[in-house]
């Protein structure tokens, strides 16, 4: 009834959206460090934010606005504007007061070091340099990166049976402090679909659960997690199922890209949990696996140490029983309902799977119909290196 | 009323207890790998075990015995006898069937790799070699080590006002998969105090909460966590408060030793949380801090990145508010009730504290009277190295 056609134009895929990234001196050596997204007509905004109670100033600022439409968001990297109190919120007001004339109800988003006041003058200087007619989505995507090693974008043209079409495009950044409890570090999505704010928020909430909220790099939930969807409705077209499928495809892709680009990560692992008492318990187990240090270091060592998988399942808090548990690496079953299948002959096969950049570890708890998939990465020397000296 | 005098005789400090460690070929290069504790009269046993639902065969075997007295425990390292099902329990019966004649109701405990059948013949061969008259507590403490870099023992003579005395001695092992949810990896305590089984269990449960259960190396709860206290009552003396104080001093010391010897750890950090809504919420926050990868890697990097402390408090799930939160490194207050105190001048002082092998990070949530202290370590390259290739 409808089809999704992939585009490469990121947050500029939808009609009427403009974006760019420039350098104002927050990052070293001329790297882009502030970005904007601008729409030539006003947008409804749907959003999800971190559950961290130390949520950052930009989130406090956004929430204080209540119900509103906007056509502009500015995003800076290198400074999270978190734990900066009321002064941090006032800094945002000062920055946004310098917006160009056509901008209405601007919002701001930040990522970087926590607990340092925003270098606002540099950003204010940059605000004048933005070319609101620019369509440079890739530069915007680069400007919001922190320890990311590649930028993350995805966009679709959604064509409906009657020949009408709308677009959805997104950019995101991730890398560390990734255990989204509601959203991820930062993700900005633009669409020209003719979607109401309420339906857009409902779909965003639903899709978040199985995408960003199923991803973890290090089990630390950030102060700045933000997903915003901007809809300017220019296409005059909408189809709920198609919109949801496209949004899910975008957010799922970006969540996995974020894990794949997790700090120091060399592997992207899907933890497929089935047979749990209910879906919630499956989620608890899947997330315990993606966050276990012992599982993550075994992945890094390419060691099929399935005992750590079993132990983590048992320690997760969910109902579990060694007599009903089954564990597989891809199609290789190593433990089946109390039976130790793993032997020396299996070692090579398991090791070959562990060497792949992407694979699935399945745990069937054998107790019910609860299922959940979580996404995690390994933890190696690079993670320690990046995080032992993050601020310098 | 009473005094505690420290002894160096570990699990042989109490009258009538014997112990030794020998090599039977589980470890390489002649290292001790099985240990026993023997009492020349029968003992009551108090115990706490892991909450991991994949609890190991020795724990299943112990629980199946019901109420009993014993005079012997054999402990092996290198193999956890976990995820080995009923066969693992039968292996224990086979090993214990070879006990020497004077042994009654023997128990077994194991630590090491999960998911591999016990190399029982080697242990059976060793059972005949045990000299039940040996008093070599340090050899026993060495034999139960896995990735520990030093053995862990503590013992007291408790002298009461009337001149009578009793003794408590202990050995423990730790190092990895340390996030005791009830006890820690393995800890064996012997006493000649004339204590009833009920009171001993009650005191053990109480003391466990603020000692082993407050310690974490990596947030992974093992399948084999075990604390056992053996009381042969030979001193004919008891004093509840003195016993509790001595037991607390022993378990607190051993818990901290375990964290200090955490895999790859270079620092032992006390997380002192006060001002929480209640004690439970304080515990949640303190444990979130001791388990945060971002906090642990900042410690390793000796980086006073207090923003990660704040973020972890906020993400812990406990009630928290940036306007009432205060964070200090030792006596250096870096953030006070919404006020950013940390500046360049403070950086050197904070860095000097971070370089110490042991220090305290305090968080006053400013909301109530809940308090808890947790103990954690840093996470560096060595942890990754040890755990990326644990089985080989």
C-alpha cells in the first residue's frame, strides 16, 4: 500500500527544512561544533527526554515553554549545559535572544561535558553566521558529534498508493553515557508529513521503547538524552502505519548505529530474549545482558564464555531456572534446558561467531511468552582510554 | 566490657579448627587449589548465599541437607560447578563420599569457571592427602584464590570482662563477578564462641548488609557467592555485642580487601550517601555510583569529573534534585545545592585526592535522613585484560 525509499539527505529530506554545521571554537582544529535545523514554516514538535533527575538546562528550558510551535533548533557539542542550574537556563535565553529575524520560539539542545557553564559568547557569535537557506545536513550531523567516530543519519521518502508522498529524515549522536531510559543522547527528526502533534507523540513514545530504549553502550543514562521530531506538514499527506514504519526504521537504524559506534566498541550484539514470564521480564534480562561488564569483556576477548550469560540471566532479578534455560550463539546452541552442550568440538564454531562484527545471542527462559531484543556492544581498552581522560 | 585483639591465624584462630591448602592440578605450576577447614568437634553452621537464580551446585547441595551439624568443608578453585545441573550435585556426592573417617556431614564450596563439569577425580585424589591435624590457614586462604592478587584473612580474640574469651577467624576470596546480593564470592568464618545457630544466623544476616553487600567490583552477581560461619562452641563463652562487633570488623575488612583487590583495581573508594529520602534510596544511589562505568573509568583516569557523579545520582532511580544535591571529594566540596563551586583553582586539589589509593566521595541529597556507604574500585585496562580472556 505504501513504500519506503531511502534518501541520503538526512534532516533536509523533508520539504522546507534547512540545516548546517559550523565551527565556532568549542572543538579544536576547525571541527564543526554547532548546528541548526530551520523550517521555513512553523512545526509541531514531539519529544522524549532523559529520565535522569539531573536533566540538563536545555531540557528544563524546553519544558518551561509549554505548548508551542517553532521553526528552529540550535545544537552545540562539547558542553552539556547540565548541573548549571538557573544560570544554565538563562544562558540559553541569552543565546536564543540573538536569533535571526525569521525565527520563532527557538529551542536549544546541548551535549558534552557536564558541570561547566556554556561558552555562550562563542555560540552567540556563531548564531549570526548561520545561513538559514543552507541544505547541509551532513555538516549538521558532524557538528553534533562528541566521541562518535562517524555521523549518524537516515531518511526516507514514503510513497503512498495514491501517488502522494511525505518524508522523514533524522540525525543523531551517541557514543558514551548511553543507556537511554527514554531517548538517547541526541536525535533530531524532521518530517513534512501532515501529522498531528498528538499522533506524532503517541507514535514516537511507542517506537522509542524498541529502538533507543533497547540500546546500551555503558549502562549510564545521560543528563541530556533528547529526541525531537519536527513536523511542518508541507506534504499535506499522512498515513499512520507508513509513518510509524518509517519512524521505526529510522530510529532502529540510528539506535544500532549508536551502539556500533559505542566508545571503543568493535562488535554490535543483539540479545534476543524469549520465553520470559512476560515482556517486562524479558526486557530486564536483555538489558542486564547488554550491560554486564563480564559479558562485554568476554565479547571483546571473543571468548564464548556462555557461563557469564547464564550467570547474568540468573542475577537479573527476573524469574529464571537453569532447568528451562536455553542459550545459543547465533544458531549454535551451547546450553539446553539443563544440558551442557558446549564441548571442545564446539569451541571453534563458537569462536568463529564471536569474531563477527555483528551477531545474536539468544536466551530462551522457557517459562512463558515474554520477549524483548536489546542491543549492546563489547567493552575494550579503548572505552577505558576514552573515559579515563574524557575532559582533557 | 570486652576487647578485640587481632590475631594472624585466620580460620585456625578459634580453638579446635584445622585447615590447609594443597595442589591437585586444577591450577598451573603447583599453586594450591583445594583447601579444607576441619573442626575436631561438630559445628553449627550459619550461611548466606547468592541471590543469583543460577546458583551453583554446591549451594543446591548445601540447601538439600536441611538442618545439620558438620565438621568439614572442602573448597576448590578454578571450577565453579555452576550450570552443571543434577550431574554437578552428584559430582559433589562422589567427592564427599571419599572423606576421611572422622568427617561428618561434609560440605563443599567451589569457585572458578561456570559451565564446566567438576574435575572430580583430581579432587578425590586430593581428599586423601589432606592432613586433618594441619594448622596452615594461610595455605588454605591461598588455595581458594582465583584472580585475587593477595589472600584475605582476618581473626580476633575477643576477651570479655570476666576473663573468658572466644575467637573468630575468617578467610575470603573475591576479585571479579563481585556485586554480592547476599554474600560475596566465598568467605569462611570459624569461631569457638558458644553461640546458638539462630543468633549466629541473625547476626550474620545483619552484618552482611553493610559489609559484603555494600561492596562491588563490577556489578555482576556471581552464581557461587557464599559466606559460612562454623561454630564449635569450644570456648563455652559468648557475648552478643562483642561477637557482632568482631564479626562486623572481620566482614567489613574482608569486603574492603576484596574491592581493593578487584580485578585491575588501583583505588578503593567509599561512596558516602546522606540526605536521601530513606536508607533504601541512599543504598540505591551509593551502589549506582560504585557500579557506574563512567565513574569507574574517571577514577582510573584520576579525573575529578564530578558531573558523572551528579549524572549517576540522577539516573539511579532515587529521588534527587540538583537544587539540594551537594558533592564532595573528601573535604573538597565541588557542588553545593545548585552552586557550581568547581573551578580551575580547585582542579589541582581535586586531582591530588584522586591520586590517593583510598578516598571518599560524598553525596548529600539534601532531602531526608537516609544514609548508606558503598565500596567500589576503579576500572582500567587490567580489568579488560583479565576478563577478555578469563577462561584461557
